């Protein structure tokens, strides 16, 4: 793996740490992009990377995205991310979770972790046995915390409605055609919320059976995962892994709006220009998908302060996501600058990197 500071995605990160625990087999990368606003908060991704450099790239890109996401969400949190490099079989053991918890604890609160792809509430409980700098822990009825997926889905749903209003001039998603890539906790939640208001859905997932089951539940259509990006629709909503918006992917799109929960949807920053050239409205991913981090950050902050946070405060903050998107699109319309560049400028100013 080459020196991290020569990576194109290295962006003056404050810390990039390789964690190797021989006894458990843990290999992880922790990246802190910025702690300007507070401790670097961001989930841990458990994933098999064919090349370790792919894991490093993910950690760098995702941690920068978390700096921007937390800043734009008005949270007193910086940006961090961790990736745990699993073997081909996806082996994840209690010993590895304990060792990772020790690594988080050793950072002394500079990094706060939570769920991400490949992680569960049970994993966070295991990590919490070794460190207090963890959130996304099981929550009771009406309490903050727990699986961030449904809260992420809530924000994306509100964001899609805002995009439909801005670009299509419709106050409702009734009859709006939405193609959803990924039917997990986030994508499935978005689909159910949209179906509840009469949207026409096309669904796809790498797990074809999961997509078909959800389509049957919601009276939607399921298509193979390699066809979803070419589906004729009003809104394409990517809710799986990132980097789907590259030259090939954007050329396949047959939509007016891209609005979804996947992190780092643009394979490279310059791909935002291709969306603009095609007349496609883009909802910057780290703005629209902030619902989950709002939930778990408020869980963490309230627990550290010894106070309780009402779930209605989480919903209130998530309901502000459409307004942030509208301000980005309005500035984009006024200046002619792409929405992704406008959002980046706003976020960079907030973290002291204008």
C-alpha cells in the first residue's frame, strides 16, 4: 500500500492510522479528516477489499465526506471513518471487535464510531464494552440511537420530495417514477416511505430475492441490479455502495434527478460536471443522507452530557435537510455553479478550510 499522503483522496487529513492486531487478525484503517467542530464522527465499514489500497481510499473519501456531512447538518462533530479489512469469507470475530474497540479507545475520544456497511447494533454493543466512544447502540421506544438506517431513509425521503418540487414543480411524489438501487435498511426504508405517498417504484439489489420480496410488498417492479441505472424514471436513488456516478454510469442514466443515500456517489469530483451537462439535478449525498448521523450524534452527545435527547429533536433536525438542499440548488441556479461544488464550498467554510 503506497504512502497515504500521495493518494489523490488525501485531503490534509489530521490522522490516518493502520491498526494491526496479530492475536485477533484485525486489520483496520482509521482516518480523521477534521476535528475542527468536534470529535471525528463516522461509522466503521466491515468489508473485504481485494486490494488494501481500496480500503485506504474508502477511509480517506468517507472521512472527508463525514466532515462535510456533520458540518452541513449543524452538528458539533468533525469527520472520521474506519474500515475493517475482512478476509474473502467476511470473517468477523468477537476478538476482532474487542481489538477494534481498544483502538478507538486509544484515540482518547478524537474518533467516535457507529454502524456502517457490514456492521450491526450487536457489533456496536461489543465495541462499547471496550470504549465509550461509540454510538448507534440499541435504543428503546421513542429514544435516540439504534440502527441509523431508518433515520437516513427519512432524510432521503424528505430530500427526494424537495428535489421533485424544485425540478419537477410537484408538491407530491404521487405518480413520480423512482428507481432505487439497494434495498437494505436505507433503500428499503426510502422505498416504503415513497410507496406510502403513491410513487411508482422500480427496485434492484445485489440480493435479487430481497428486491423481489420488497417489490411484492410495495406493488413495485424489480429488475436485475445491472439494469437499474438505465431504468427510465424521474428520480434515480442510489442507496448501496458509492462511486456509481462515473462516466459509464452517468451515460446510462435516464432520469431528471439523482437523490439517494449512498456515500461518495461521484466516483471523482469532476463527474458532477457530467450530471450538469446532462441536465440532471444532483442532491449532494452528504447533505441528503445526514439523517442517520444526526440520530447517533445526538445519542452520543446527550449521553456524554448526562442528559436525555427526545426523538422529536432528531426528527426536527432531519426535517431541515430539504431546506439545506434548496439553498444549495438556489445558489447553483443563481451562480451557474454545480450543486456539488456549491455544497463543498459551504462545508469547507464551516470546517475552516474555505
